[in-house]
C-alpha cells in the first residue's frame, strides 16, 4: 500500500486543468449567519458549524458540518499553487460527503477569515464559541461562483 502512495497519480495535491472542459452543474448555496465554534485541532484551524447552512447540487442537499484551512492549498489549478484553501465539509441525510474547496489568494482581508483569526484559540484542542450572528459563511465565497 505504501508503494502506491509513492507512485500514485490520483492523490493530493491534485492538479486540476490541462485544458479539460467539464460541464458541471451549478451549486445552490443557502448559507446564513449562525452559531460557530473555532477549534485548533492540532492539525489546522477548524470552525464547527451549527445546523442551518446548506448547499444543493445534483438534486441533493448537503448540510455544512465544518470548514477548515490548509496552507498551502492542497489543490492546484493548471499547476498554480495557491497560498491557502478553505475546505467546507458538507454531509447529506444519507451520509454522503461533499467538500467545497475555496482557493485563497493574498489580498485585502476577507471578513470571514478575519473573524475566525480574531477568535482563534490560544492552545491546541481549545474551543472558542462565537456569537450567533458574527459569521456569515457566504462571506468567503467568490463573487463569480462558476
């Protein structure tokens, strides 16, 4: 099994691109302000989300469970490495998982990320609850959601 990890071609980091055109269904977002909890899980900064945020794609609805960050991004677009990615982990009622990756570039402060960083725990495994209306998950989505 370890040999596959060393020689495999289909694991992270995945390089998306190469001129392959794919006609994907659009994603419908239903994100709203709610209660959140910021955690330093020892691997990354993770934000656990209270029920009430969803996305729909392919006729299925998925509820947002948590989002977390990786530096640098685990995905590449046409071999370009991004400084950071936010992974939004969703789950359907049937237990299927849908993960949305939002690639992040350096630039003006993003309101959502700034609020998470401001409330970041000081120690590993600490949890910091956030006021219910402080974060709106949609603040991190790009304007052009294609």
